[in-house]
C-alpha cells in the first residue's frame, strides 16, 4: 500500500539534521518512507492533501504517562499535605493493597496510551505511579500495556516497574524508605520474564525494556542485577535518578553516596541507560545542580537524560540548563511524564525556562528542543529509523494543523507551532504506516466511553489517598477545591 501525504510544510531529514520543505509530500509504502520533499509524481494507492499543515516526525516520549492524571492531586500540596500523599508507616506494615483491579488497570492503560496517540506521540516508554499498587507493577501489568499498545497501534518500549523499597512518611513526619528486598528480587525476575515475552510476540511495535522505580527504592544489589540483565538481554534501562532533594538526602543517609556514584558502582553506566530528569547532583550552590564532572561522566557513558520540562515545572524544578547539558555532550531526549502528554507545550515551557535560567533569549532554542523530541529520543533508543522523515525510515508521521484561526499568523512553522499551538493541534498520527489517529478519533476506540470510565477510576484513586495518609485525613481535607464551594439557599 503506497500512500502520499501532501502539506504546505514538511520537516525532512538530510542525513545530518532536520530540514524544512515548502509545498511538499511524504510518501510511504507499507511501514517505510520512500520519498520526502517536493516533486513526487509517482503512482500511489491513496493520497491525502492536508493543506495548511506541518508534516513532522512523530514525537518520542521516553517518560510517557500510562496512568490517570495524578499531578492534579499531588503537584500543589503544602508540606503537611504532601506527607499524606505517600504511604504511611502503618500502611506499609498493615494495609498495602492494589487500589485497582487488573481489569481496571487495563482500562487505565488504554486510556493513557490513546492520549499519547491523540497528542502525536508515535513511540513511547510508559510509566505509571506505584503509589496505588500493593507494591509495584507486575508481569501481568506489562502484558496489559503491551496489549493496549497493540490495540491502539503505538510503538512502545515496555517493562514492569519494580523496587525493593518504598518511600514512606514516618509517624514523626520524617520521610524514609522501608524495605522488602524479596519484592525487589521478584520484580526483577518478572521484568526478565517480560523481556522474553516481548521477544516472543515478534510484534514490530513492541519491545522490552528494564524500567525499575526511583533509585532510592533500589538496593545496590538490585541495581547490579539490573545491569547484568540489561547486558544479557541487550535492552535499554530507564532509571529515575538525580531528580530531587529528598532523593539526595535518602541516598546520603542510606549509602553515603550520590546517585551517580551508585549508578557507576552498579555497572549501569555500561548499559543503554536513560535517566529521567537528572536535575540534581552533587554540585555546589543553591540548586545542587550536577557539577561539570558529573555531566562529563554522563556524556562519556552515552547516558540519555530524559528531559520533562512541563512536569518538572509543575513540581517546582528546572533543568540548569538545557544548553549547559548539551554543550557538555550529554544526550538529551524528551518525556511528558504527566497529563496532558503534550510535547509541544513541553518544548515551549522548556525553551522559555532556559531563557530564565541563563538570562539569554537565544538559550534553549526551539530547534534543539525539537531535535530532543525526535532525533534525541531515537538516539537514546539506539535507532536510526525513527525520529526523522527520510527514505528508509519508519513511517511515523504527524500532521499539525496550522489553519485554525487561533494559531494566528505563521512565520517559521515549527516556531509558530511551539509558541502558539499545542499537541491538541495534531490532526493525524501515523505509526509504521498505519493511521492511528485522524481528526481526534482512533479507530476501534470509544474515547468518550474511556474518558467517562477513567473519571470514575480517578475518583476511586483520589479516595484511596485517605487510607494511606499518616493523619487519616479525608480526600476533602487533602484535596480542597481551588475556591470554597458555594452554599445553595
């Protein structure tokens, strides 16, 4: 099946970098691109003129929410309230349980992955909160995500999260990690079993990855086991690390080490390692940013930092700075990490924050952010066939509408989209030559029905925080409305 898409603008790839074509086409046969640019006059089975639109490579989201939106609840809490959003010591010892059944988790994963496709994400590495599990994700959870990815048609790197410890709030209000090392060993075994399962699927869109939880919830022994498994299976590892002051404090207390020291000692630097956030290190100064030596280690090892600017900002953090990491040779990819999975808003926020951090208007260029969201993600996964529109590459394509009056006038189309638009302007999402999303619909998926069920499950998730709260506060106390509810007469 040969398909030609025509549009006013096309982001092609010249072998070294993205280039912009005017009044051009992308032609693909089955799952591979065969032509990018103007001048196509060959035969096609199907053609579509998208008019005033930008055709671009699909976004690669390497920290992609596979959950219900929890930032609505936990990104604005006071210190006292925040203690109630963790497991309490009592809950760890006596009450831990799964908030959702496996069937409910299946619905949640489908809802979340559909959102990714709607927002122009063609390749994802899912993440979900472990707070709502009896411990962490299981083999069955990873299978559910793989099933959802296949139904929707999105490219996915999948594995269950696992951990040997859990962040808790102590009775005296201190934050700590409590341990069950047997759970960590069982989780790694589940993760290795899923790698074999993913390979057995022999599905072009599904690949396995090792996706442990946050570094402070892993023992050094478990980290060494992860490194060994990654090398044996030749798969990427994503490890959340260097992402907060509490993490630095806990690792210092537990091991007397920095995150990067533990990563080095475990052997993970010798793996295909992705580190979401990487905002904090052992550097001096008010912000405790990674020092130059730490950035040099990350660069030398080929570690990919998965930058999630919109989510980081919601939680009061910022990368210092995009240009500094780039200039140090650190590979930068992108993630969304929360709802909405809007890579365009993320690029805009990241670029603007880079200006604030550096005091320069030319910092955090939109070109660099666009590269990170496409080519950077592909490099992090070790792939030269995604993240670009070029003959021979996978037909992972998005069309961004420029015709809506709310977009305003167009100068450079990419700059206009990032500054004036959002990922809700993505009109079409194609993955491996298959149209996954068109004009806000996904074939075979009842989006409104999914949204309605997800709302019910969100209410269930919200209510469950009270069971874990150190002070047993109600959901209404933990999550008061922005303004008081009006009283009817």
